[in-house]
C-alpha cells in the first residue's frame, strides 16, 4: 500500500524535490490518519467494555471518581531546592480516576464530559 501510494510520485528535477517532499509528507500524514482510525476501530470492537453506552460509562465514572479521587502527594525523590530534578516541585497530583481516559476513545470522551468534583 505504501509503495503504491508513494512509489507513484514522479521523480523530477532538483527544483521539484521540495514539491515532491511536500507531497510525500501529505501522503505520510494520510497514512498515519488512516492507521489511527483503523486502530481506534479495532480497539472499540476488541473490548466489550468499550462498547458500553456513554450513559452507563458516565454512571460508572461518577462512582469511580468518588472512590478513587486525585490526591496531592509528596514526591520523596524531589529536593524542592534542586531545580535540575523535574520541575523542582515536591508535590504532584495522582492521576487516579483520570486513567480511564487512556482506555479508548469513547472512554476519553465520556471522562472529558464528566464534571470534576
């Protein structure tokens, strides 16, 4: 497929190389977008949990938010006076229930629509 799309680009003179490179970049981006769509469809059909209705997910996420809240915790590995380590902050928020956004596209959309409590 890649050879069929990119191999058909004409090989021209030196002045045309910039145009050819731009065309190739457009083709590569189209292939990346197609791959992302294919992976999203695969992920959505692979797991029964990704096929739950958004309304059910929203209810589940509201319970999850209540029992798994984000927390401000101390990062023991950071010296607050040493800016060379991370951002120098000795505290950070845990991801907690926000990790559901990494499961699939639908879960990310439903999670994003949830009000933060």
